[in-house]
């Protein structure tokens, strides 16, 4: 196995190499894809590294050679676009959820993928995967791939505090109902207020540093209040009254955030929670694992996971973020690519990838008893996925995200009211989506 910088070039297993060039009827000739090469473009993280390490198993199964190029996650979409513009050198791409609308014209719909020969073809069946995870790989009603990493913006809270008898009595005396994981934004606000006790404890963990994180934060609160992303040229349709109510709620919650939280990214939020300074938060599963690591957290075993609180619209609305395997029309190895996708996305392989950071996009893995025992947040991932929304389904997502993040962070910094932010954001999005497409 040879590793080039930031790229995994994985050669065939030794047993196969020894029989290269063998005559028909030999062990090599009996393998369905002997002599063929598959090229895969992937994100680069511990999950991808685990897949790369196990590639000899797939090569032994099929007789194929796999070239597995893993690059920084935030460059995959641009690399996919440039590669397709040059004719397409890859047979399979990994696609992050918000970029599927932009990249969908390059891909073969999942329903048209060839049936694999060595992998159970049911692994390609959409019903194996969570609907919100499939939505991340879909555009205009068509599904373009298999989800391989299901991320969702989930609700986390301190169960030790919520179950403490003194805390429960004090909360009920003040708010006239039982202390529990909030099911509404009004209850979330009460919990935030109740547990805000400077300087040791606070009730809200905002995401406030301009980035994709603030876009997700804005989409979460907007969708919670009934402002839904829609699959039309106007990719983010703002209901002015609901959007203003949503942003005002967020501004009100900022009163219960720690000092300095107006410039928080993931690192600052997770550090505060892991030190026991936050009672609740919304975060991604990839960060939750460290909360249960004794070397990184003071709140190990003190956390629980629940669906996000519902807003006045009545629906909990976590934000899904899923990586999908997509098959390009340009591929010369479509059947082999389908084979590899089914192998990567399968339940049996998925179990082995969990320890390396893979978040399942399949209900069977999230409900697997052994996996739940070692990953107690899996039921929370599942419950948050049930009502999850995807980001705006627009080919102009990068521009839309910039608009949303810029105006949202300006509001948080106290430079605009909720009402003014909604008007400015909606006006800029309307101009953007009305521009002629090149």
C-alpha cells in the first residue's frame, strides 16, 4: 500500500498481484473485475483513512485496483467541478450535502445504477437509509447517491442537572412545570434562563463566528420557527413574520450565553460544554464523542440527547449534513463503482467504521445494540434525524450561505435588529436568485 501526500493510492492485495496476467480460468480470471481500476475522490479524515486501510479487502473480493484520492473536505466540491470540466477522471465522488444541487447534473440517479455482482444489491436500496440523509443526496425529487456519513445538528443537555432533585424543585417552583429536556423553544428559553449562573454556568451556546457554522445556526432557528428551505429558484423563502420571530428568539437567548460568546466557533463552544459551563446546546455528533472521553471532558456520563425543541410551527427541526457517494455519468466503470459504493455503505462495513468517526445514515446501525452501548448518543442522532431539514437546495448555495452568515453575524453583533436583518437578508437573496444563470 502506497500513500502519496494527502492521497491514498492503494494497490491490489499481494495475493492478487502474484497472479496478475494469469490465463483465463485462473484465480484472477474468476474475479468479476480483474484488471480493472476504480478511481474514487474522497474527503480526508479518520473515516476516509479507515476506508483506505481496508481497501485490500475490496480488491481481493473483486480483483479490481482502487485509487483512493482523499483531499481536504472543503475542497472536494471544487475539485469535483474542475475534474468534470476536464472530462471526469473519477468513477465515484463523495459529495457534501449542500453541494449536491450544484453537482447533480454530473451524476447518474441512484435508481439507474447498475446492480452489483459481489455486494448484496439491497445495500443500494433507498429504504436502507434515513429519509433526511437521502434528501442530502437529492435534488428536485431525484436521489443521486448513497449516504455514507450522516451528520445532524442535535440537541445535547446535562442529564445530571436535569435529574437533580433540588434543581427540579427550584425549576418547578419558578416555572410551574417539571424540569425536563425541552420540547418547545419556550421551554428551551426557560431552561437557559434557569441555569444561567455567572460565572460558573450558562444556559445557551451560540455559534457566532461568521462561517458555515453560523449559516447552519440560522437555518436551524429559521426552520424551527417554520421558515422552510424550498427547492425553487428562491432557495431560501423567508416568511417575514416567522423569520423575525425566529431571529428575535435567538437574540433573546444570547442573554444566557457566556461573556465573549459573540465570536464562538466549534472549538469555543465545545470547550465550554466539556468544562461543565453549559447546561444545553445544539452540536454535531462528531463533537459529541469527545464529551464522553475522560481525557477531554469533565462531563463524561452526564449528558443525554433528545430531539431539538419545536418552535411555534410545531416541528422539531435539526439540520442534516450528509456525505453521499455519487456516480458520474462520465465513469467508464459504473458497475464497479456501484459495487464499491454498496460495499462502503453496507451495514457490515459500517459497523467497523463507527470507531473511526463515521456517523451512520442507516436506521439499522443507529439501533444496533452493541453500537448504542459504546455510542450512547446514537438514539439522539436518530431522533434528531427524524425531523431534520437539509440546507437550501440551490446550485448557488455558496453565495446563499455567505448572505445568511453575513447578515446573521451582523445581527448577533448588535449591528441590526431582527426585523432589519430579515428584510436585508431577504432582499439580497431575492436579487441573487433572480440573476440570469450562466
